[in-house]
């Protein structure tokens, strides 16, 4: 009864312009192909929870060449995500360094993944192990995984999933809600992985999501393209142990690059606290500055 009363009273609390409404974490299944080197067509389901890392931004209510501040929504749009996300690894393509440079330069909306607490003890152990294995494989191979939305409600390509800098119990997803993947990413998809026609269209249709300086890419020694303007990345510590500062795990909001549609407000701390209360037993971070050793 008190709970119902509180809910009723909250409906009378007026909302104010710019007031932030805490988004609910997304819980679903990440189905990854290629984790086994002996059978790259095999898939591995991993139960995961995703939370926003950069709060909310103003987004266009319609696709237009002129940005308009019509409504304030959570820029990850987790309410539109499908329950299952199908992802595949970019085999033998060590593009993690280039992806991190592109993300630091263009500042796309991002989320952080953690393994979901499963009720059954044995299943929970397996799920955590699979999650850590994916994180370790991506880190040691210096590569990423590509996940496609596969739904008509999200016109963009999908997300780029990459390992957190200092922890194997977290993954980061760079979200492409309205536009395609960068050009240097498109040539890294594994052959033999089927894609639906809607996915293929999402990869090639150009929407008005601002890409900043991502329009020009120059060839690199990997056989793909990299941004012409590179951010200052430590060239010696990426392939070693995760002992550097927590630079890439939770990207900060840099104004004026991607997209320039309002100022973001940080909601990381309260979101993580909510997830921690629901998934008791993990040592989740309370702020973006939290660091842990690998693994």
C-alpha cells in the first residue's frame, strides 16, 4: 500500500525542462559468433546488462538535414533495443587502436555492458566465464565485435563492442543509432556470417547523425582505413597489461563533435548503484573513475 501511494504521489510531481529521468538498464542476450578459433561459425549466448554512460542528449524526433531540439530522450534508446543482439568478431583485424582513436575523436553515445547475475549458480558461473572470455579475446586480439540492431525501429547500423581498459568484467558499446559504421570498419566483417536485408540497408543508408571529422579516412598498413586525424594514444601500452588510466572504458562527453545536439548530463553513478542493488554480488563501479586490474 505505501508503495502504491508513493507511485500515486509521484504522478503529481511537476516535471521541469531539462529534468533528467533515470533510464532503466537494458537486460538481454548477446549472441556472439567466432569466440572459438576452431569453429568461428559457432555462437555463444551471454546474458548481459547494459547501462548508459553519458546520461541523456537532445535528439531529433525526425531525420532532417537541420538539427532541431524537439524532445529530450535518452540517447542510447534502450527502450528500442531488441532482446537479443547478434554480434560477430572482426577476425584477424587488429583495429582496436583505430576504433579507440575514432571514438575519442567523434564521441558517439556509449553504454557499458556487465554480465547479468543468473539465478542458477552453475549457469551464473558459466555466464560470467563466457563474458570474461569475450573480453579477454577482444583485448588480446586487439579487435572488436560488431552487433547489428536488426529492427526497423532503429535506422542505424548497430554498435561496436570493445573491451574495457582495466577490467575483464566490463565491455563498452559505441552506439550507431542513426548512421552507418565508419568506413574503415565496414571491410572487417567476417565472411559467411548471414545478414538480413534490413541490416545491410542500415549499413549503407546515410542518415543525418553527425560524424564530425569521420568523413575522411586514409589507408593504413592493416589494409583498412584510419582517421586522418588521430588522437594522442599511448602507442606502447595498448597491447600490454591493462595498467593505464581508465581512458576508454567510460568515454567522456566532448562538446561539439558527435552529435552537437545539446549538452549531456552524467547519470552513471546513480545508474550503477541501481544495477548493483539488483544484481548483488558484483563489485560494480560507482563512478566513471573506478579502476580495477585485469582480469
